[in-house]
C-alpha cells in the first residue's frame, strides 16, 4: 500500500510515521510526534512521556527513567556514581575501607588498589600500571615511566635509553641504544638510510641526486650519455634527444620541433654537419658539405641529390622521374640513342635528357606516347 493510500485507511486515532501506524497519544515509540521515543521505563500519556512516580530522566536522549534516591550510578544527580558504596536518599554511603572522593568519577574508591585513585583521590597511575598498597607499579616488561605511560627504555623505539629519545625511523632499540639495520647504517633526518645508495642523501645527508640519477658508492651519476641540467639537484638529460635540453642544457625546442642529434629541427628533418656546425636537412642523405641541394625536375616537383645544381646524369634523371611519379616504366636511353630517360605511367609520359643536344631539357606528354624534348622546358 502506498503512503497516500495508507493515510486514507488508518485506524481511528493513529498516524502513519515512516510507513507504520502509531497512536501518538499513547505509543512510547512515537509519543506526541512521529518517532519521538520516550526514555526507557517511561510511558506515553496524552502525547507526553511520563516516568514512574519518583523517577527522573538521565542519560543522552532518549535516556532512561531512574530513581535518583537509590540508583548507585545516578545518585542524587544524574551521572553521580557511588562506586564502592550504596545510594540511599540520594546520597552515596561508602563501604568500609573505602575513601570518599568528590565527583567526577566514583564517589567511593579504594585508594590502595584503584589505579585511577591511587593513594589519593584522582591520582591516576601511568597507563599499564597497577595500584598496590597505594603505590603505582609498572609491570616488569615496562618498568619505566615516561609521561603517563609505562615503557621499557631498553627496548622502546620512542623512549630509547631515556624518555622522549626516539630512534630514527627504521631503527630498533636494544639495551637502551638505537641501532639502524645493516642495509641502512646511516642516520639522516631522523631516518635510517644508506648514504652509499640513497638518492636523497648521497654521500652526505641532504645531498639530493638529479632526477633520473642513481647513487652508487656515495656518488650521484646520470645514465651513460646523459648530463645534469638545471639548478641543484637538476635533472639528467640526453642532450641529443631531449627537447627541453637540446644540444645544451638551456636550449629548448619549440612545440613543433624535435631534438635530433642535439639540434632542434622540424618534424621529418635530419641533421647534417655543415661548415663545422649542424644543419637541419630534408632529402635522403647528408652530403660531404652538408644538406642535399633541392633540385627541380622541371615539372613542378623537387628532388634532393648531393650533386651540384645543373648536374645531369642518369642518376639525377631517375630521381627527377621518381619525384614526378614514384611508379612507371622507364625507357633508357630514349630518343634515337640520345642520353635521355622516359618514364611512362598509365596516362602520361615524361622525358628527361641528361646528355647530348637536349641536355637539361624535359618534355611531358599528356599521353603514353613519349615525345622528345624541344628546348622549351628545363630541369636541373
């Protein structure tokens, strides 16, 4: 049944609270209002919680009805505990052999055995200690007192040898002395480390190795081929490939560049030695004096070759043809025995001459019929 339907079918005098029917005038679980619970022991009369005659409500809501005149845990006033005694007429009467102490805490205590009231009221023994004949006594395994706790200064890493003398992190306390493990025999910054291998404390405490470096024998070292760049501690960088440290620690390539052999070059370029320096090159290889010159194939495309501009031979003719069309059928020599190369594709033919009368000339035919150069177009 839905809540709205249930509300229309409630027994007379009842109210729906959380899907359950309650009589708010008499139900101690929902008294006066929905889910308002009466104290333990109380009844709900006319929508109000009522304790039995002579009882009062004590404790956190909803609490409980208690008789303050005789309840040893709420004697005279809520929360007043008699302890080793009885409650009569709202007053604690202590048993024989006990001592009367003021609240808070139990009123009647045995100061000879109570670790919270040892020898005198509210004198608390250290944690872990017992009270014997009015004297606090720590156990045999923790015979020393540090602050409010029984400890063993011979074995406690927090109080080794003396109170508040902590051992370094990773150390143990033996016979009152701190001992770092064999693999981390040195102490730096409150911790056991090995200055022979610790990158944060290499050689000496606080000596931090560069990012990417390792500590071997107390000396920081970058991987082979890398150098330390930046302020201490710095970072290990491969100057031949690192865009943030290209060639030198302070050279930064742009977002569109890559670091190639220590030089910032555009994507797809490679580096060639040129005049004692380095140059970013395009093409297929490096020449003895640097980058390959760009050659025109006479038909709008470019090819790269180490020969000087204006050099014509069968090799450059084939490179010019490949720049025009990477596929095709080559005929060489072509044109009546002259030194020319013809490349035929499915729809056209182009002819490059590299010697003879028509050296340095090119002819493009719009058909597969190859034509000889006529002196009107050139290539280099």
